[in-house]
């Protein structure tokens, strides 16, 4: 019995609130892709926990698994676990032995590549989180990565590092023409220092019984009757395959990633529920096209500022102000098809209350043709002109009371907006987010109760 939570847009759709809510009915919460580029805040017992890697279910006493599709920075992992322990929790976190390790040189290379792209004015810098995500997945695909399983075997770890570190050194020194020795980059390229630090992480992982053969682990948990939740990070439009390449992250946040990134069959994911999380408008933290962006004139910029402030649209990991736009249906149709949504949760509808106008891009015009889904290249996407539909706006109401009373208590205009989204993505509305707290959710369907 599985529920998969997928971001439908560009990340930051408020997946955490639903993972938190429905994860209460799960026994095991699995992240299947990404690393410490994700960010979520969990509030439990009046205490706030900011996490970027550890699955939020671990705060609530569930088993939190980092699947083989993840890239894991052990420094972040143990910082987060230690932080939770200091607050009196005892998180149960397991890490796939097949997951790849983000090494310090990956973070250095992430920074250098972004700087190079920014300097050559090609406009191709991605605006990454700087966490080393891309360079780590590059090494995975290049078959020169270091995996979690290697950390618990010192000799293998040494062999891997002795092979890969000189290549990374050459990349920095010979390709990019930058110094390593005598700079603050030095430790990141020192095989002995890396070996000491990461073998120690390996010991800690082994001593804590934290590493698992993910597929086998989940198989046995499911056989024992446990309920699994797959927690996607980021979103469909920054998926390496289905997103807005090259302005993407380097993994598959879409539902197929849940199977590949954890070692369960696609049938297991497909027989469960796949819930797309939608923000009622759009936000983007990195670069790349955004046809509905509110940046055309002063009035649009003022509206974007209003939504940004009200919705708290600043990056959780980086603190960067997010770009803001109207809801984009071509993006949502694409997301629903790629992941096969059985339901959607629409968040942040309270943020749109009290506006003078409300628009949605129903389709695009591209080179004189009307299209209803996202084109395959970023260049085409950048040429798309939104074809808008206008909706009635709704006023501010007591959202907490609405959350308690249920769907029918939502303003009529909000219900019209939601019904339109559901129709266009061909999936039912399972939940509506009406405020930042866990309680501020109108639940229509609990996906665990549907099965
Ligand atoms: P990376 O994942 O750090 O390589 O960044 C690649 C792109 O994905 C950049 O545009 C980031 O801003 C974006 N990104 C990565 N993680 C998140 C996230 O959790 N939410 C929203 N955008 C993200």
C-alpha cells in the first residue's frame, strides 16, 4: 500500500505539509531522489525542525529511508540527525547502500561550473542550490561515483578516491585554470583527508545499523504489512528528463523515479496512489523560462511582491527570493501525464485571497500555434505566450474555520478554480492548503483510506 507524493511544478509546492499529514498513516517514508537541495520545515509539539535531507517522517517516529536514487551528503545527514537528537528525538533513518555520496569536491565543482556559466554570459547558469547535486549524479552515470556502501569498506573507499580525485583536480586546475593548493578548496581534493573523514562516516553508519539494501528492506516491510510513502523532492518541471532542460535538477522527481530510486516495481507505485502537489500560483527559485512570470511592468512586479511576501516565497535552502507567476495549466497537464496522478492537492489558495484579478494560463501560443502542454525544449518554452483565462477572485476568510468545516465551506470562486484544475489534469482534488500550518488543510480524500 503506497502513496507517492510528487511536485507538479518547479518545486516548493508545499509537499511537506501533505507528506506530514498523510505520512502519519504510513510506517515508512522514503525519499527516492535528490539530496540536501530540498528544504522543508516540520513543526512538531511546538518545536520547529528545518530539514533538507532527512525524510520528515523521521521527526514523527516513522522510519525515514534515503533510497538508492538519492545523493547523500553525510555531513548534512549527521548534522540533521544530531540536531534532532539534541531536541530529544531519536530518528530512525536508513540509507541505501546503493545511494551515491556527495563529496566535498562535488560542491566545489557545482560552484565553479555555475560561475563559469555566469561569466560567459551564455545565460545557461542553472541557479543551483550549490549542494553538489549535479556533479554527484554526473559521477554516478560516469561510473566513477562513491556509494554509501563504499564508506563502510575502507580499502574500496581508498581505491575509489585514488581514481577519481586526480580527475577532479585536473578539471579544476587544467580545464578551469583555478588553484587548489594553498586555497580553501585544498581539503576537498586531499585523498587522505577525505578517506579519514568519510571512513568515519562509514563507521557511524555501520555502528548505527543505518545502511540498507533498499529494495530488500522495503520488500520485507511491505510483506509485513507496512504502509509506504514515497516523498518526492523538487518538481516535474525540474526533472532531468521531463523538465525544462538544462534548467533542471539532476534526478527524477516524477513518479517513475519512485520505483527506480527505491527498488520497488513500477506496479507497486502504480497500484498505489500518486498525488500531485500543486501550488495555486507559480514560483521558481532558479533560472529558466517562466511564461506566466509576473515581471512585465510595475503593476505586475507589485503583485509579485505581494504574493511573495504573503506566501513566504523565499528559498528554504538558499533564502533566495522566488520568482512569481500565474498558474500554468500546460505545466500541470504535462505533470499529470508523466506521473499518472490519481489525485492532486492544491496549496496556498489563501495567498491568492483579496486580489483584484486572477489569471491562469490555459494554453500557450507557440509560433502561431495553440498548444496545451509544455514544449520539449527550453528555447521553445521561452517563446511561448500564455493564453489566459480569467477567474473570479475570492476574499480573505477565516481559513482555519474553513479547514475545519471542509470543502463546501471554501468560497465559491475558490471551488470553481479548483474544479477547473481537477478537470484539466484529469484527477480529483484530494486536499486544499489554506494556510501554513498542518491543520490548515481541507482534506477531501486521505489516499491511504482510498485503497
Ligand atoms: P540543484 O538541484 O541544486 O542542482 O539545482 C538545479 C535547479 O533546481 C535550480 O534551478 C534550483 O533552484 C532547483 N531546485 C533544486 N532543489 C529545489 C527545491 O527543493 N525547490 C525548488 N527548486 C529547487
